[in-house]
C-alpha cells in the first residue's frame, strides 16, 4: 500500500515516495512533502537542464545550481527551463 502526502508542488494529496531520495533533512523534507508524480516530473526536468546546460555533477557549483533549481521547482517558483523546450500540448 502506498503512502499519501500533501504535495507541495501540486497542492493535493497524492501517492508519496517509497523512500527519501537522499539522506539528511532535504531528503526527509522531500519524502514528507513531495509526491511521486512531482518527483518524476522533476527528474525528467533535471535531465533536460543537465543536458542543455552541459552541467557536470562532479562540479560543486553545478550540483548547487541543480539543488537550488529543485527547491524552486517544488516551491512553484520560477525555475530554470531548457532553452527552446515547448511542453507537449494536453489534448
């Protein structure tokens, strides 16, 4: 049986993650407040940003950039987008 969280991004009760995505307080916050749906959306978006901007996850500055963008993404703030990306239309 899946657990339910009130998702910070989608503002509704949705199935939560099975476990925290990273150790520490940030991972626990995501586990308690972010739905599996929002996490999956972030992972897809994160991949586009890393590829578009040629980020190196071994570089501490690039890792900090991604983590800051993740926080903005989940908070509903303006976050970095892949240049020229047009989301598919919902028909």
